[in-house]
């Protein structure tokens, strides 16, 4: 018999996820991610993002590892939106020329401590969109569809109007893989 999964079975509860509040710094976010990774069940995939909460404790944004690295160089935030330049078909040499022309990341690591302490999360976080939110009671098929079509790494899970957890692509893939293995 094939096991059926519910979204709530696979999601990571908000209480177990790395979070910071608006006004926190990049450094605070990195520390929160490190702590959440250390505290989380080591048999599961580690967290790769930090959720940003407003003063009421509501999720308003997310910081991925990719976004945190972009925050080290403010020009990245001005140059590209959500999509990577390589997705637009730009060559590696063109991207290198951009880096050289705009002096991207020149000395970024030398000033990393100062940047991490001064850069507020709201300056670079990805704001939560309605497309990244899924109701807790919908089917896993629907969640897979949203993850695939939206190219999301995770979805926020909402129950009774409040975000209660995060459904990660890695956990959904593991569940699907488990079902595939049971077919033999």
C-alpha cells in the first residue's frame, strides 16, 4: 500500500524554523540560521533560509542563502530581481565583464563584518507573495504543482489565516522518493 502524505506531515513548524524580526541584521540572520540548523533533527535536511517576522510575529519575508550572499554587494540588489542573469541566457564571459565593470564584490569579504552588522534584513529579504503560500489542508499534489511551476524552494503553510510552517522542496522530494521506492 502506498503511503499518503499530508502537507502538515511534511512541513517544518514555524517554531522550529530560523526566524528574525524586521530590524535584525544580516549577522543576526546568519546566527539564527546556524542555531536552527544545530537544534533541528539531524536526520532531516538542514534549513537553508531564515524567515523574517514583523512585530506581530507574522511572516513577511524570507532570506535564502543566495539572497544573503547578494546582500554583501548592494549592486546585485539593484541589477537583478528574482531571476538570475544566467536564466536570461547571458554568457559566463558577459557575467564576468559585469563583475569587472561594476567592481562587484571587490573587497566584500574584507568588509564582511561591517556589512553583516549594518545591513538590515528588510533591505534584501524576499517579500512573501501570495503564490508562496499554501493552505494546510490542500493536497500534496497541489503543493508539488506550486513548487514546480513557481520554481520555489519552499512554500509557507497557512492554517486559519496564520502561517504555521514551511513546506520545503527537499522534504516533498524525499516523500515522493519514498513513495517511488515502495512501488517495487
